[in-house]
């Protein structure tokens, strides 16, 4: 019988919880480093708290999403310009 003072040490799949949590932290660190194009390294995020790391990752994802939207807008406007100039 489990109690509050005896938490489970494995996940539902049987994998040790500590290893699963380590993988999640490492995935966040790699994503931050990749999205920032090396501007923020794994070592930079190593001492950052979980809460701060999630905020950094969410902020970088928002910035990346805005960049992709801007690129799409420019590409669409270029298509419209090509279509309008090709008629003449």
C-alpha cells in the first residue's frame, strides 16, 4: 500500500522516475539551445530553475512562431507581386 511518505520511484511504464525527469530537463535544454541557435548553451541552462527554463522555452517558441509568420507573409506578398507583374 502506498502512502504520501512512500512515493512511487517508477513511472507507469516501469522506468525510474529520476531518469524520466532527467530526460525531460535535457530535452528542454536542447530545445532552448537549438532554438536560440547556440546563443544559450546547455551549460547556461544547467543552473536555471525549472520554472525559469519553461519561461525561456515558451518565449523562444513565441519568437520563432512570429518569425515563421513574418516569413510566410513576405513569401505570400512576393507571390502576389510576381502574379501582378507577370500579366504585363
